[in-house]
C-alpha cells in the first residue's frame, strides 16, 4: 500500500518512503516503484530510506505499515514529523490511531480508512487491486493531505463518523482474511458451493464482530453484515487478502489487530465470540517468530 500511494502521489509532491524492509528500500531507491495497472507497468521515482533523520521536518505522513509495526512507526514519526505536521493512518485493523496519538498527540495524528487495494509482487513492485474510496476524519490539518490525494486521482471523502467505517471494514476483514489465509484461497472461494463450511464460518465471524460493534454503540455503514461480506467477496473474488499474502510470505499477520481486538473487546463487554477466537488462535499459530513465540 505504501508503494501504491507513493507511486500515485509522486507526480504531485515530493515523496519519501520510510521503511525497515532492506530489500524493499534498496529496490525502490535503485529502480523506483514499479506499479502495474490493468497489465501496464509504470515506474515512479521516489526517495526511500530506513533512516528517520532523512525525513526530518516532514509536514505530512501517511502511515501504511502493518498494524503490529504501528508503535515503531509512531516512535520514528515522533522524531521526524514537524511540530505542525500530521500523520494519517490508513492501515487495516483497529487501534492504530490510539498508538499514534500516544506518541504524537491528537493534533498530529489523524484517522482514515481506505478500500483501495494492492498486491505486493516483489520489493518495490506492486499491482493495483481495484479502486476504492479513501475516507478521512474531519481534522484541521488534513486539508493539504486530502488535496494531494485527490490530485493523485484517488476518491476522497470526509466522514463525520469514521469509527463506523473503520469498524465496518474490520468486520469484513475479520470474516474474509483469516479464512482465506487458513485455506490459502482467494476471496471468491468463500462463495464456492463446494466450500459451504467456509462460507458459514465467515458469516458467523461477521455476525459476532457486528455484535461487538453494536455493543460499543457503533452503527455499521451497512444493514446486513453477512450479506455485505459476501458482496465484498464477490467483488474481490480474484484478490488474495493481505493476510493470505503475509502467510504465504512468512510474514507476521495483522490478526491481533482484527480478530484479536474483536475478541478482547468482546471479553470487556461480556460477550462470547467463539468463531473469532478460534480464527485468531489458528492464524496466530501460522505466524511463529524466530524466537518460538507466536507473532
């Protein structure tokens, strides 16, 4: 996602990618970002570094790291973001804005959510996964960010109730991502008549997650969570979820920030979410760190 947004923004402003993946940083620095759209490839030249000092004084930052990397990104931004700057999170999962606010303060952290997708094909090489909408919270410092995103051809909307959209996306992710990761299948397989068990699990995960949102007083941006999950699976039938891509690449997943948060919130509220709990534990068992602890 960082490569996608960086490539789209590069013709309109100076872009620096700050990351910790050595191969990705090196490839982007040497060759630029290779972006595939409808079978055609373009190259976007941007700066790339793993040193926050090279980003000192940045006025605008878009946080697109994995949710388990948010605390580290917040520490880096604390040093390189200008006092009057703003960091916008467009990450998957729940709780990212809180981690940013803890380090940067509410004036320098802003919440967003995007349905635009991308598939990582290699270091500095991505393919678009379909156009979506990027919703931003109302924030006094987000005007220039929204303008640059619009110039880049992205659909941008300001949402008054962004928590509804963030939870709406989390419910969908909780239902689709872990099951596709466990079965190693694209999203559309959840609709395959031969996989009725997978479809039933996705429906139950969505209903549980929606119940937690309701208990928190959050009104989701759709009426029927199960119907919406199935519609998203249909619309993204050929896509391989980000969690599946992480599992296939041996990377740590975002399961803790999706199903894991739903489980912890359910416990706090006195609710039972057995399907989300099992999916959380199963995917965690696929992501074992070198230390032997689950990631």
